[in-house]
C-alpha cells in the first residue's frame, strides 16, 4: 500500500487523511554500486549470524483463492506477523508490515460491523497502559473529546482514535550465541517493546480488511508518512535506544517458509551475496522510492523511461508489479500467452527476463517471479460458455496504476514479485535501499558463497542489444 498525506479541520476535531493507492533514455554510463555505510560492519561477513541487537519477526504466508467461473483464478496473498498491545495482559494482533504506510492501526472493540467482528479487537479498558493522545503527541486532557483520525485506503477507509500504548513484537537475538532468545512474546528482555502512539479504529471498510486475514497494519515508511514520529513503530524503537541501526530487512519467500522481518539490522543467513545499495529519491514524500533508468523485457526496451523521470516504490504491501498506465498494456501484450495444458504459469518456457535498471545495478526477474501461478479465463465473467471450453491464458503479475502528480506519473510500484527474489534492506540513514539475491526456503548457507552460486549474482547494468 502506498500513502500520501493530507490534513483538514472539522469543527474542533482534527482529521488527518492519508490516501493509500492500491493498487527510456539511452542507458548511458552507470555509476558503480554504492557501498554500505562505512561506519558499520559488513553484515554479510559476520559469520552468517544475526548481529546482536537485531529483533526477528516471523512472517506467515496467507494465500486465499480467488474464483472465476467456479474455478480458482488466482490468490490474495499477504505476509503477516504478530504484535502485542497493552499491559498487564497484552493482546496479540496479526498485522501486515507495510513499507508504504506510516502508522500502527488495529481495530477497536467499539467497532461492531461485520468486517470488524472478523478480527481481533482492542478494548482500551482492558489495559492500564493506554492513554488517549492528540495529533501533536500530547495526552488528551481529562474530560476532553479524543481527536479522530481518518485513513483512506483506495476505495476504503479507517476511522479511529489515537491512543498511546505499549507495543511489543519479535524475538531478540542473543548477543553471545547468535541464537534466538526464548521466552514469552510479552517479556521486554525478549521482544522489541516500546510505548508509542497508535490508531485504534472504530470503523473499518470492507476493502481491504474483509478480504485479508490481517487485523491491522504496522507502517514502515519513511518518517514523512507517519502522522508524527511517535506513530512510527520502527522510529519509536530506535529513538528509545532499542535498536543499534536505523535499518530493517525483509525476506518474503514465495513458499512462505522462513519469511521474516529483521528490525535494527539484517539476517545475513537469508542473503546469497553482498548487498548492493541505491539511494532513495524524494525522501520527503515518505516512500522507499528509487530511480529507474530503464525497463527491459528480453531484448526490448519499454518506451516509458526513454525520456527519464522513472522511479520505483519498493512496497512490501503490494502483491503485483504496478506499471504506470497505460504502459502496462505493452508488457501484458508481450508476456500473455495461451495456457494450453499448462497448470502452473510460473514455469512456462521461453519467456524472457524482466530487467529493471536502477542507478547502480540491475534487478532481474525470472518468469517464476513475475508470472501468475494459475491460468486465467480469456473472457472472465462470460457464463454462456462452459468453463471447460473457455480459453485460458498465462499472464504476468502486472497491473496499471495512476499515481498522484506529486509522486510522479512515471512511478512504478515494485511489490512481491521482486521481494520474492531479493532480500531488501531499508536504511533510514541514507536513506537508501539495499538488494541481494535471497536464499530461498528455510535453508541457510553454511558459509560465504561465491557470487554466482545459488540463484546467481546481482548483475551490473548492461546495455541490451539494439532493437531492430
């Protein structure tokens, strides 16, 4: 999910509105890859153990089938983890960790809609640690009406109140052995715990909360996406001294096995090569946004970036690759083929690489990364033709998106197809984003591997052959 921020006043209540959008020049000379900050150790070289001071949050894969004509046509996919709120008896919530938003949101017990009743709900009266707060972070005076916040997600929205609460997540890595600490999620010495400002929603729309299993959202965007710094879980942890580094790493295995979020560093056992870094552009917008020099499909170069100005937002909450409309039609036309007898389109033969050329290096996606798993009907919704007689197509996980002018008309959203192949690291001190090919599944390498082992090295940018 990608958010932009606006505010307005209504009477004596302050409403913050955040709109979430669900949604080539000559290649020229390339700069060498940017190195990791010089004052930090190379995480890859630390014995392939998680450095001390890092907290790991396990992420579970959820795949909900979507049906067309009575047959499964795809999946709604999300990766969720657990956070706990409150004292003395914390309550667990399953949340989406979203690099495209900035707040921690969970539903309130005061929400009794059908959508809310599907989820765990927070009851403020159950906890001694909760306090109403205002937008500026001050406690709400006794007897005053709590301020309200409205957060809009595409066609849906969340409305709620702001509450200061104790939040815990993850498991600490033991500084001596590098092994996971044991114990309760609620123990401060084992989990990353912080008092912070949260949004407790008393209204949830059906989109997206009725369609997905997560109760709420933990935003991991840059500081401008948060209502104030106190609403950022990661920011609050670092500000209170719980994290040694202002970075986090995300690993999303397509199988789900071993998926995790690392707070305060990375898990080098999930990397098959060293990280390569590229700077965030326009960080004042709050997005993990990088320059894109060109996009290539096999030996063809898409026209959209020939004149420059392309960017890509790395978004952990987006399941697709979103191309600026109407340019998604070009890639859909190139990569959509009859399914025939193919049952899994990810393993279709003869499909080309998608190469996304960043400022410092290339990102490459294989068909197994960018193709939808299940064939889809060529004419969805046509009931007059029996399902067994309808043509099916293999299609890429590509959609179109129209971004606000402030973000840029040539902005791509780089979601799960990229994140399945690459371990990504989000460093606030650059700010910059790091990429390394991920070790797939729960298996971790026993020692440092040559750059061309496992799934290959992260290739440097190269000029494709000229088109005919």
